[in-house]
C-alpha cells in the first residue's frame, strides 16, 4: 500500500501532526480516522463532528470527500488543515 507523509494542522488544539495516509483511500475515510485520532490526542481540545472538513492549509480549498487522496493530488509534505 502506497502512503504519503503529510502535515495536519488543527487550529482548535493549535497542534500539528505528521501522519501517513494511503493514496488510494477516499478523503471521507481519512477525515474519519483523523478526526477521531486528533480528538484523542488533543485531550478534549478538539471534538470530532460530522461537519469536519479537510482542506489545503495554504489555499484553504476544501477537498471533495468522494475523491481519493491520489485524485486530489496530495504528495509527501503536503500541508493540510482539519476543521
């Protein structure tokens, strides 16, 4: 399974996480896993919700949850934000 290393910033907890994510996974699966993991790691500063979105940290563009990580063009070192 091919994975890439990305940086995820969470403004609610003001933390950044380096995470490996699989290229073939749809964005909605990655968001689900990230929200629950970050919620646990932030010790309650961040709460997972159904409205959570994954976006590009530089441009602010929200990613289509029905596309795969590969389809949206993410690469090693991409900087993302989860809101």
